[in-house]
């Protein structure tokens, strides 16, 4: 996966199943009153208190002047606090593009349904490419909202910096339903073939991998064929490497056999 796709990074927590036996042992250990447990709890409580104080200060800073607002925005690009959303939204209309961009990133960290419409307006109309790039990333964290078609258009038409994140966010939006996954995959397949930027093509491969389990068999086969084509024909080594890694991840005997055939025929090393 490309560097930027690695950064797409604000991932949600994975739910873990609880083994009752493990839980019982943990409860028994708690009853023993291990002093280390108390120290860990105190550390966690202290950290939570520190974050709460930072957020309180950040809320006040968002109400201040330009420099204070930037400081507050840095806080909410790092921390989540639902109280911040109402103060972040007006900053999307700031005349300063740095404020707008930072507010977009903060809303990506603090996603809210009320942010979707103004973010989509920025993606369509903001003159600053850095702001639109931030929006393309932020919309990936609003994946339940109707963001897929705007992201498709951004991947089709916007500058390279925006296409980088649109290609990643399409995976986030696409995994929410089979229909969305198919639509996202359709555009990602096109962009993998025609986009002029290697890093965008690499990100398309990464995103298609995330969507595979949500696609029907015929579309999955089309994706595999696109990976093979990129592996053999793409002019950029990083894209070829991404395609090979994607094919190897399928762990399909047929795919692995095909890779070996390509090696035997001298088409790949």
C-alpha cells in the first residue's frame, strides 16, 4: 500500500469477542488487589483528565482570534469531543484557507452528520486544493453519509492531491453496502488504468483490496484481472509491487498458480 494509503489512517476499534474463562481469571486477579492494577488505573485516569483539560482549553481557543483558533484546531485534530463540532462548523467558512483546512481535518477526527453538507460544498467549490484534499480525507470518516458519488467525481476530475485521498476514502464509503462497494470499485478500476499519478493508482489497488469481500464474484474476477494487468504492464515499479502484494494476499491457489506462470514465462521477476 502507498504511503498515503497507510496514512488513511484514522481506523475504528475492532470489536473483540470475550472468552468467559479469560474474563473469570481477570476478575479473580482483580479480587487479589494487585497494586499494579491500581497504578494502571491511576495512569489511565490521569491521562483522561489531561485530555479533558486540553479539550476544555481547546473549546475556549476556538472562540478566540485567528492564532487561538489554530491552537484549538490542533487540539481537535488529535482528540474527539462532541462539544467541538458546533464551534468547528463556522470555521469552514473562514476566509483563511489554513483555518478552513484545519477545521476540515478536525471534523474528520470528530465526524458529525451536520458536517457532511458543508464539507461536500467545500469539495465541490473551494478554490484551495489543500482544503479539498482535507475534505476528501475527512469524508472517509463520514462513510454512512451520501459521500460516495462526490468522492467518485473527485477521483475523476480533481487534482492529484485530492485524488490521492478520494481513492482511499472510496474504500471507507464503499464497505458500507454491496451496492456502494460495486460503484466504488467501478471507478477505482477505471482510475487504476488511466490515472496519470502512480501513487493514485497504488491507492486504487489498496482500496480495491478493502472492497473485495463486499463484491460479487464477477466483479472480484475483474479486480483480479486488473491487478494482473497492473503487475505486468504498469510503468511504475511501486504500482507493480502493490499489485503483486494484492494478488498474493488473495491466498487463492488459482491466483498463486497464475503468478508462478508469469514468473516462468519471464513476464515478471
